């Protein structure tokens, strides 16, 4: 909703207002509905506001409460407003109160515990005049960014990084440790250092953390821990379904609060389909239509993917649209875009290297399209695999086998095999592997699924990156972890899994004046879903059973009960690059002889990867390790170019 900035002097030196204005001027690359600043001798707060919610229109932000002597600037949408009104004893007639004022009132009541009471997406700063300290927080999953610099004399922060470099005391030097982690981590996470960035002098408030600045000291504290705790005990499966629908319907409904249009990503699957089905129903009651945006491959693409995967999900999407109703659907292929063509623009947006090139072109394209149609809220279901649509049948059956629950196992395997159209013996073979992972080893190639180590070995040793990643439980070989329950635990325990989506969402939202919101990532939904017993997620031969049962009469059965195929995005990425393939290879050849890049990456591994693909751009290479190495190296190469000679 806003880009915010703050400068606090920790000594007696007065604020240079011009420096604060320079930071705010750098934000003018983003559209704004209003720009305001507040300052005194020691404090400068600013807000580059984009109005999304009805309450935000004409909002005074930064806002100083003279009675309470509290100053706030905030980038926030708070979802549990009604609950907070009750707890704070605010009259419902004051429903026009802004989210920033609501945070301020909550801070007055609960002090530094205030983030524990907030549900929504937020990053905010409060100057507490009476107690002479700065306090701020970032929501539990980091959906909004907030970067900062500090030394003994000064503290400065901003929603984005680049404006901070206009302050004369902040240097633009690279953080080698961050770069080492970026290269060494095989998955899309960029770093396990949750409070650092690609720049030495710039840190960030991690997800689930508060920040306090007082007496020249900066303290980060974690305020939120998600763990399963006690399991929910209801009387019947129907009660679990009703309870789920209640909490999910509220999460979706709370995220529709905008005076603009509402949009949503829509694939052919359960997660986005469920979000859309609940949202469309609620919007219809408000005489609003839901605008959906669906990526589809270019017309001449031939689907090369496995028979259980579908690159073009349009028939499934159309089925959802027709069944749900009250939807204005759009199918977007962006034929002029590809992973190679969008690199510079994404580097400018992200302010750092990135790895998600497979989906980069259509993610950006959907934001552009939604902005043109005056969409203020863009829904998605990104966290759904870990929350609303959790439920892995074979893993669950493996636990039944280990617990010797043979009768239930036999019944489930029989129904599951029937649903998938496979032989029961084949199903049991996989169940045995899940129950007894050692059975996999004699049949596995020693090099299977091993991501090549493409970091320069001297660089890795100097930064001690492998030891650090091992301490954080990161498998540098990229092997598939067999225990999905441990993977799920890590998703909620280890904060480096959370921040990337928030970084992408924040920076795209600022560019396009809309806010991406995920009901499957709602804290209330997460707490509910992790409390549900596993036998509600796998039941009667259905994986992801709870969401399948709960969307009866909301989604068509070919979507709701589909266990045989799953969509896959970005499969046409290399196919799109055919016309620019020669330019792509020429730049990779230059990279292979670049002395700076050779300090960071293993040039021999890079050249071997280049040799495999340079003469034969097969579409199926898009997900191969070799192509990942080439694209990640090229993105890093482009990012490092401006630093040559420094």
C-alpha cells in the first residue's frame, strides 16, 4: 500500500531534511496517490502512499498522535479489524479509522507485543516520544519488506534498498556471504541469513521480528513461532469441513477490502481454484466481479511434459470459471516475453539477483495487466501446498504401515489405486519406500538428483558457506528429501523460506499500485491447518482430502477430485527464447571469460553446462540443472556488471 522511509539520529546532530527528501524523491519511480513527510530535529518519517483500502484514501501518514506522543509510518493492511475494535473498545461507528491509526492504538495498549495481536500484511515504524525509542515490526511471513542501516550515530530505513544509498554515510558494497549463499543454495531461496542482504551496510527486519532502536543500540526480536501444538479434536469429518470453511471464508473475505477491482491468479488446480471460488461468492454479494489472470503457453508450443503434468491448463481453468461464475477470465501468454528478455527489468525491480526465471515473464505480465484494469487486490494461493491443500497419501500410508494399521492401510490403498487407475501392488511398492526409505538406496543412481556445485571452491572456503548451510539444514546437493512432514515443519520454522515471496510481492506491488494477497497464508488459516489431524488430509483414497471435501458444490469435480494430473508453469520458457537464443549464447560466452565471475562461480561447471545446451535448445532443458546454472549465472553476471572496477 505504501513505500515508507525513516531516519533517526541517535546523537545530538540535527536531521538534514534535504537528505530525507532525497530518499523520498528516489521513491518517485513508483506511482503514488499521495506523498507526505513528518520531521523534527531528530526524526524524519515519510510515506509514498498508494491507496488500496477504502480507509487509506486521503489518509494522513505519517501520523503523529499529540495526545499519546506517538508517531507512525506504515505499509500495512490489517485484516482482523473487527476483533481489534472489540479488544480496544473502539466504537464500530469509527470503522473509517485507518490501519496505521489502529496499529498505533494497539501499540499504546500492548506495547512491544503489538505484532502478536495483528493479522495481516505489514511493516511499520513507531517513534515513541515518551520512551525515546523507535519500534517497528514486520508481519510473521514477511509479506512486506523493510530494509535498514545503522551505526552508532544514525539509523535509516526504507521499504526498498536503493533510496538508502542517497544518504552520504551509506556505502554500496557487496556482501560476499550473501552472494556465496545465493550461489550455493540449490533451491530458489536466496540466503539463509534472514536479516542480511546482498549489500554489506543494508540489513532487513526478518519475518516475525520486531526492531527496537534505543540508546544507540539496535535490537531484533522474534515475536512469532508457528508450531503444531495440540491437535484439534472434533466429532466428525463434516465438523472439520465446516470449521475449515469458516476460517478460510473469513481469510478470503478479509482480503477483498479495496475500493478498486479485485483480481486473482487462477491455474487449473485446487489452491487458486479454492481461493477464487470463495472470493467470487463473496464479491457477488457486493455486486462486484472477480477478474482472473491465467498464464498459458504460446500458441505454437508443443507440450513435452510427462503425462501426469499439464503445461496448458486452460481447459481446467475454463471449467472452474464456468462452474464458479461471477468471473471475468483472461488467458495470457505474453508471446513477446521470455526468461532472457526480462532479466534487466527484474534486477531493477528486485534490487538483487534472483532465481525464479521460469515464471518471471508471466508473473510480471499479470501485474501489468491487472494494473491496467484498476485492480487493487490480486489474490493467490501460493502457500496452499503447506496449508489448505496439505495431504500426501503415500507418506500417510507409510506411517500407517509403520504403525501396523493394516486394515485401514488396505482400505486406503485399494481406494487410492482405484482413483489413480493403477495396480494396488504398484501403490504398495511406493508405500514401502515411504515407510522404509532405505529400500530406495539399492535402486538409486549415486548421482541421481544431485545439483552440481557451481560455486568457486576458493570463494566457498573463504566464506565457509557449506558449513553454514549445513547448520541450517540445507542440502547443497539438492536431493529430494523423502520426509514431507519434516519439510512442512521447516516451512514454518525456518524464516528464510518465507521472505522471498514477500520481497517479490512488495516490489511488484509498488511498481503496479496493487497488493498481492494470499488467504492460504493467513495466520489463522495456518494455525487451523497445522492443528488438523493427518487422517483428515488423507481419507478414502483421496490425498489433499480436506480441501477436496470442503469445496464440494464450490468447485467442479474434474478439478476438486483430480488426482491424476497437475499443472506446471513456465514449461515453454526455452521455446520462447528461440529467436534470442544466439544472443543468449553470445552473452554466456562472454561470461565464461569474465575474470570477476570466475571469482564467484566454478567456470568449469559453467562451461560444461553451456556445452550441453548451446547447440540444442531443447524445451525440456528449462528445468534441468545445467540450464538453471546458466540462467542463474547470467542473472548474477548482469547484477555484478555495475560493480566492475570498484
